[in-house]
C-alpha cells in the first residue's frame, strides 16, 4: 500500500463517524443543474442575465448565491463530516456545460453524513477555472461532488486542483471523455478518494447551485487544500471549457467557517 493510499484512508477515518450503517436507498430526484441550452457562461445568456432567462431561474438573483470568495472565513467547528465513497461504475457525460460523472446504479453505498444528516451521492462535475476563490485567487480546476438528502437539500463537496502529478481518477475520466452532447462508460471504476487532500480542513457555508436554477439549498463543504493534477489533464479541461465558472457572488454577510479539525 502506498503512502498516498494510507493518507487517503486516514483522511476518510478522520472525516467519519463510528458505527454508521448504510441507511436507505433514495430515489433519484431531478433537482440539480438545468442542462438546457437556455443558459451559457458568456453573451446574452450569460451569468448576468440568468435570472431573467426563465421564471425557473429567478433564484439566480437571490441573496445566498454561490460561488463566493472564502477569504472572510473564521475558525469554527462545524457539523462532523463523514464520507462514504467506494469505487463505482460510472458514465461520463459531456453536457456542453461541464463533464459530469454519474453512477450507473444507486445502491445506497455512496453518501456523506453532515451533522448526522444523510446525503446520497448523485454526480460529480468540473469547473475551469475554480468557482470558489481565496482572496480573489482561483485554482485552475474545481470538482463538485453533489449529494442529496431525502428532503431535496444538497451537500456539495468542492475540491480544488493545482498543477502537479497526474491524478488517477482524472485519468480514468478523461480517457472516456465523449464529445459534447454524448455519454460514454468509464473504462474502470471511479474512485473519488483519489481526489481527496491529506487534510480534512474545510470551508463551510450555506449557498446555492452555481448554475441555473441557482436553488439556494446547498450546504457547501470546500476542502481547504488543493490536490494535484497533471498539467496536461488540466489543459484538456481548459480546452473543452475555456470558461465554465460563474463569477463570484456577494457573501451578503453570511457566516463562512473554516473547520480545521
């Protein structure tokens, strides 16, 4: 077992609650980002106008929008986070807005617990450059792992990438990257734990989806430390999506905590 594997397992233990069962399998719910061609990242259908494009997008002009600059964060001990991310068979979807990784089956084994509440894993996707920032500085790539509770609320884990060593999980995703509008099966199981940093420190705040309909139902957990991805891997995302990051939104006085434990 390599040092990286040991460190990732230690991180999962650090994030975990002891003695938690698998729980119930939740039905899939279509409450995530709108995949219609009605919105864009540029031009007349760009972020400035999202709230005017459709009545369903009215929340994009709300007061608890994401992403935000995380620099105002203060130390806080937040609800304990427990990640349950075994490897899974996945489809890789290029929906024109992002690359999305979707499990082929919802067997209830992929979920997180946040303050004791369960959120089932739905999908992961990517933004270039990162959507969240720290003191106006963005990372070259950000992954959002989206989880959903039975009542429709979302918990999204944000993970930043910086140039460095090739990332095995990104390699699997990019090897199956389909053209825009298409879907391909991943050639091997997706292991999102390979995208975890060594530290469990995270920024926490209440916000929204970063794409229409911009629903303000998201508990954000943005891991503080970036992980490495190959320069070529980041370059592929950059060529496919030169800009698929929403501009920073006002924090509107929201509490932003950084949990160091």
